[in-house]
């Protein structure tokens, strides 16, 4: 298996530079003082489609030859990758076929449609997604772009930390949320290549801790009935992301649902930006493991992975 | 009556430059395409204390001589000016006494306390505020810093558009929300001095349209029982803000509650930033008077005045 490396990430950045936003890095004294470390938030909630996923999708779509992409692209996704692929495909002028669980947030369905994606709904199980996707690919001849288990997608996601490390010198740790592991894999390759002594930490909901258990046990453990507000982190690692994270021995830390909502509230109230629950998990692990962070790190980068939230259905009344 | 002019605003900027954030100007293609004009959002929700009010409060506090400010400062405010004055006072090392209606949002009370302000609660009427404030001033010897009817405060608020006009060339209109008129007065003086052909427009909730009626009738009409989600815009014009807005013949346009919530939702969903309802009124008037804007303007500046929202009590379930 050919794993992506830092050159793939640099090439990806060159390729997608003109179609993505170079998102800002924000800081917040109030949150720093609560956490006891200086935090640099790479704001991918301001990325096109509202999430880092546009980096990977664009890199995949722009890397393909005309004959490879003639039938369009297809994927299954709980939301952000779907919108990202739909926009990337529409910018390249090819159709996109999106298999999406019926339970996906309304805002994510609407986004996919707005970007011209053709949705096929399925039951919210991995099996249903895959069988529905196979049918769609068979019928359309579209190229399947996996949401994370794809070297080009991983390389694209790595460009977020490439920019973060260019913009913020002296980081001693970088945190990215982990669902399927595309962002965390790209972050790991990028950060460890450019700054070998940096700590890369995956942030996972305790209620969906399959990545932590997979890396601990040395095999992919599927995410069974995960129950977390972080709806972007329900998926399990893939063969490629598992190989990358295993070979780098990437640390995973988990956070409780309560700390995820607390972190989300802190970001909303103190920074005045909208981060989705999956993004808040990265700050939540600092709240949950505060002593570890205070004692070991002084400058921590966090990738705010997205800002797509269903405003009809917010968690704040639940946790003060 | 000595009204502030552009030199006062430039001096204010020089004075407060080092203590305020130079807030970013953001754009959003999605909102531009809905509105049919290019909008440049001056993001004072990212200002210290989460609102432009820190500009005026800082300018007032930093302008005073030691003997004038020895007893501290005092004010009445529904929220943002209170937090702003508390922080400005604490940075100068003097106490601040804040008279606040019992009904102010929890987040605003907490902010004032966090900045060291000493709160005295009163009934939510102008009369109660003023009589309580008089008692506080009598007891403490504090200097009263009016939330808007104060030339130094108005000059400070004007620095937001000073930065906006420096950063964005070729604006043909600037919109600021109007409650007591401090921001709109500062915006009017600044914008009309630097760019005499620019249109300055005040944005007011239709359910609290006292500023529009006051300017139309040529006298201050108090805001009686205003009923709007835009809780920062409940106050009436003061003698100074009325004089400034009258002399410039500043236009006021109003928006319905439904368009205010629609605008707030657009800003949250599309821009991924948190704007309070009072700020959303500025975008809401473009939604409400869309043809007027499309036909008359191409580049419009909007001051997003603040981002302090009570997350326990959001309007989104009310309006789709």
C-alpha cells in the first residue's frame, strides 16, 4: 500500500491553493486562560462548504484525468465530504452522486443539493451505505471517492496543518478530531515531517472511541452503535488511515459528551464563531485532560474542522 | 452643544488603537448572491467584550484626567456598554458601577461581573435606570459615562467605520444598527467626512422604530414598549445623537422581526460567525428593502455590532 507523504501534501496544496480559502488562525485569551496553554485555532469552519473536507475532495477531483472522471464522482458521507465532493465536481463540470443516511442533519442535505449533488438516501448503517453506493457506481460509472480512505483525500486534508505550521511558529502539539481518520492522518504526516518533535493528538468522543481502541489493539475495531453529538465522527478507521496512524503511533485522547458541549459553548461564546460538535472535540480533550496539557505543552494548534450545525437542534439547553 | 467631528474620531483611534482589536472585514459570496450587492461585514463581534461598545468606552475612560476618574465610572446599560465600561475601567485601574435591568441576558450580566463591574439591578424602564444611576453616582462619586449620548463615546464608536473605510475602498453605502444612536452617529460623521457621496443608513427594528419617527418628526420620540428580539436597540435617541443624525439627514430603514431572524440565521449559517440580533438588523434591512439596495448600491459596508447572545434562548426554532 502506497501511503501519502509530505510531498503529496505539498503537491496537493499547490493543486488546490487557488480553489480553497486560506483560512485564518484565531486565538482567544479567555480560552487560553481556562486551559492554561496558548491555543491556535485553524478555522476550517470558514473553508468552502464550511469544512476542511473541501481540501481533500478538491485534491482528489483535480488529480483525476478526464477519462477517469468522465462518469462523475460518487461517495457515501454523513455530510461534509458529500457537500465538498459535490462542489468540487461541479467546479470541474462533472456530476456527483451522493449516498447519504436518512438521518443526516437537514443543513447538510440542503448543502449537497445546493452544490448540485444528486442524493440517494440509505439507512444509517455502514452496510447500507456501501451496498447503496455500489449500486450507484454500477448504474452511473462514477468514480468512487472515499471520504477518508483515499491517499489523495488524505493528502488534501493535510494541507490544513501545512498552512497552520506555516502561519504559527513553535507549536509543540497539534490536535485534530478523528472519525475515519483522514484529517488526523494528513495532519500526522504533515506535522511529523515538518517538525519531528511535535506531538500530534487525535481527539475522539469517549462514546465513539473506536480509533483509540483500534490503535491500542493493533487492528481496526468497527464503531458499533456510536452515540455522540459529534455526528461527523461516527465512522471507523480505514485500512490506509489505520496504517498511517499505527506507523506513527499517533496518540488518541477522548472527551465526554459533556466536555464536548462545554467546548462547543466556549468556542461559540468566547470566540463568536460557529464550530460543529465534531470540531469541539479537539478543545474538549484539553478540558478533559487539562493537567496533561498544562504540564506538557505551551503552544497547541487545533483544527476547527467545520461549522455546519443544524440551528434547529442545538445542544446548549442540555448542558449549562 | 459641541458635536464630535472627524478629528475627534481620528484622535480617538490614536488613543484606543493599542487596547482594541482591529477587527477583520469578512465577505460571503452566498449572502452577496441572495442580496444582489457585495457586502463587507466589519466584524465587531470579534471586538473585546464582543461588541463595538469597547471602542467608545475606552475612548471615554482614556480621555479623562486622573482627578476626573478617581471615583470610578458609572453607567446604565442593557449589556454591551456595561461590559465595555467595566473592562475599560479595570484596565485603567478604577472601579465601575453598572446599573442594569433585571431582564438583561444572563451572558451580559456574567460578562460585566467577569470584568470586575459592580452591578446594581433596577426595573427595566428608563426612569428606573436613571434614578438608580443617580443614587449610585451620589454614593460613589463615580463619573457617569452615558452609553451613547456622550461625544467621546460617539467618537470612539466612529473608529469602527474609520477602519472599515481604510480597509475597503469604493463603498457606496454603510449600514449601522440604531438604538440610542451612538454607533450610527459616529458612523455618519466618519463616513460622510471621509467620503461625502457615501450613503449612511441606520437599521432599526420595525417594532422599535423610534429613531425613524424621531428624525421624521424633528423631535426625539421616546421608545415606548418596544417589542423586538434586537435587545440592544431598545433605547431612544439622545440629544446629541439626535442632533448629529438630524443635521446629516441620515436615512433610517426598518426591518420586520422575521427578517431580523432570517438575517441572523444567514450570518450564522453562511458565515459561521455569531452575530447578535441587534447586529443582524443591518443585514435584515437589505433583505426587507432588497430592490432599493440592488438598484442603488453595489458595495455596502455593514457593521456587525456584537456577538453576545444567550445560547439558552435562541430564536431559530421560531422562524425557519
